[in-house]
C-alpha cells in the first residue's frame, strides 16, 4: 500500500518529475475553520463521518505537499455569498506570492461586478478560478456570470467548477446548468471537479463534446467515494479516450483518507502508465504552462 512519503519514488519510477494537483485548498484561517466545521458535521448530511486527515497549519500542509513530491498545486478559494470574493482573492494573491509553486488562484460569485473583478484578476496573473455551485447555491447559467464566462473563454483561464450533486445534492447541482453555459460558451476552459460525481456519464459527455472541458479526479475511485458513488467501469474506455483532459485532483487537505490513497486508487483503475503520466503530471503542466 502506498504511503504519502512513497510518492516521490512512485512518480520517479513512472518517469514524471512529481505530481501536479489542480484541486488543493488553502483558505484564510477563519474561513477554513468554518469549512472544517462543515465537514465535521457532514455525518448527518451524507450518512457517515467525514474526518479530515490533514487538519494542520498552512506551513505544515505546504511542507507535506513538498515531501510528497507535489510540485505544483492550486489554492482554490471559493465564494459562498456575495461580496466575499474580493477578500478571498486578496488572501489567495498573498499566498501565491509566498508560495510560487502554487497556481495563482481566485474565485467569483454571481454579482454585478463579477466580470470586472475576474478580468482584473486575470490581468494580475491569476491562473485558475474556483466556483462551487452547491456551497454558493447559485445556478451556473445565472446571467450575472455571463461576463465571467466570456472573460475566461477569451483569456483561456480555467475554472474548476464543483457542479456535481456529490456529496449531497443542492438546488442547482447537476449537469443541466453547465450544459446551458457550454451551449453559449462552447470554448470555456472548464475543469469539472470530482468528475461530476455522481453524474459521471453526463459530465463525461460534456468533455467528449467540448475540447476545452477537463475532468479532475478529486476523490474519484477512492474507497470512500466508491462506497456510495462508484465510478461505472463501463465508462473507463471513454475516460481513456480523453486521456489528455483528465487532471489529478485531491481535495487536500479536506479528505478522509491519505493523499497516497487517491494516487493508488488511480493506479488501480488499470488504464496504464501512459494514462497515469498524463493525469498526474503532463496534462496539468501543459494546461497551466508550468515546467518542473
């Protein structure tokens, strides 16, 4: 069984310089405490406990990512209400200044000035955005987000969007709102968080139809997720066919198992070393133009 500190050797044996994780969270401490409190209470919501494995300080988590050979990672703040994106984005900018191995990350919310501050963030060097339909309780096709989707389409900046109905459905979760957005912005550089769990096939269809739609592996294939939302094995040939648009994601630190378990779960899917090389390093490095 892989352990966290086995991962640098695992990556070296695979022939890649390390891991490129597009779904990692670093948040202002007061916000992070609220996020952890949510997961602490998730038992009644999902029917079982959700124990956070890496309930550590920022410095400890940054050091552990390095020790595991995670060469690049995101920070992914996400706005849960109007008026908070600016605060989160300022904090994330400072974090990126202090940790150049991290992707410069930002967020947005459907509000009148969203298009303007997203454009300003892109101009300031933001590389990736995060939005969370379930937590923010908004529709992806809210007209207030049209200027955002336009800016991201024109500039090629990806957004990691949690729109699937896992771990618990919300009013706006599911594929319909995202499908509506892609009808109007078919070249939106979208990263579907968690491969759209549990609507795997519906979101896979979007990736098959749109060359700039990616899927991230966050929590998929792990024992925790397989228990309630197993990935349909008959979809694996189709997943292999879009090998160049599947990205490693982990949800570190908010995971109820070790980081190494996510990597081992991907290996055990059995899609081969070339697939693992692309998912764990090559695709992220190409999408974000990051070298070693």
